[in-house]
C-alpha cells in the first residue's frame, strides 16, 4: 500500500505492507484523512515536545483523523462489520496517511450515509478541541479564538455562536474569510494588530497557538477572563501549565460521535480549506505548517 512515512524532518510517499488487524482491532480502507498541527509537529520535531512524542509513540506514518470503510476485523471484535462506513480518532496509534489504517475497534464511530468521508475526516481532533473548550460556555459569553482560521478554530467559533456568544477571531490575512463564514462577529489579522492591545471585554480566550507569556496576558486581559492554550513553544506550555492554563483534551470516540451528531443537526459545518490526494501530501503539509491553508487540510486516499 502507499503511505506517507516520516523520514528525518519530512515525509515521503512509500510502498509499505498493509497492516493486518490483531485481536480487538479493525482495518479500515482509508477514504480521507484530516491533517492536524500534531502531524506537522511530529514530522518537523518542532516544538521539542513533537520530537519527544514522535519517539515515545513510535510514530512512522502520521495521520489520526481517519474516515473510510471497514475492510477487515480482528478476533473478538463485535459491533463493527466489514463494509461499515466509519470515522475515528486514532491518536493512540496514528497511521492515517495511508491506504489502510488499523486501530482498536473502540476508536471507530459509525458514519451516517449523509456525511461524506472528507467532511468526516475534518472532525475528530479539531472537534474534540472545540468541544472541550466551549461545551460549557455560558450563554452570551464574549470569547476570542486565537488561530481561528485553521482546523479547530471554525468549530469553536460555530459552537460559541450556537451558545449565543460574541466572538472575536484572530488569524492571518488568508484566513479572515473562513472566520467570517464560521460566524465570527469580529475578525483580526494578527500580522497588523495584536489582539492584546484592543482592550476587549472578554470572558474567555481560546489560544490555539500561544506566543505570549502568562505575565503579558495577565496584564492585557480583563480580570476574571478565562484563558486556555492548546499549542505553542515548549517553554510557554511549561509556563502556562504551571498556572493550570493548558486545555486538556481527552480525544476519543465519545467526542467524535458528538461531533458527527453536531454536523447532522446543522450546528456545525466543517470548513475544508483544501482536499489534496495523498501523493501531494508533502507539499500540502508544508503549506499547512506555514499557515497558508485556510480551514482544514484533508487528504483523499483511495
């Protein structure tokens, strides 16, 4: 089978033996796989925690937001059958940037016929972040989403708007339209305006990529404003972590199933920036890492 395998600090298309499901596992013929910041961090080894996680988790083929059709089931699997349409967050094992992906049976969620594979592949990790951040958001809250034009940002914006919130969304100039389409009330281009200088009446800041110290944010944000960061340099993660400001996301099938339901009922519409065949994966991932793809990057595989 074809797969994108990590070599040094890049990926290349290679031929590999297709994985075979073991006991309690399911093999899925991949139709689409979403790309996440975590994939790029593993590939490049930057920030440092990306390199550490890559080694500890023994990741060779990245990709964890997988949608496809069940091809084979291992011994002891119940409730999943060959031919089922499924979507899964396979962050424990990765391997989604390939024609076949094997993961534990409990990671897979059945996919309704009305949701396409590309839409589904945009959901797992990005949706889990948005749900964890804003699931208990107070009605009418004033929130800011920094990094609002990537994979998770549009979901967070839509969820905040569904709760009746007022949303400021921050990202580069290429991503302004995506944030508006998601429902942001105010958009900010960080290349021209630092949101910490705007003196906004905020209740919550979701910082998908932090570049500011806790001291700077404490000085600039309103008293009582809840701040949570998702990604950033290793140093900032340590400093914000010591203050309990890291958004702890428990990815998995429960949140994936909720995301599917939110798409079904119209609360969410995935914002797909580009749909790219796996063979063009290395170039597309580099552009995603440089912030040049508005919305979600999704690979089509087979």
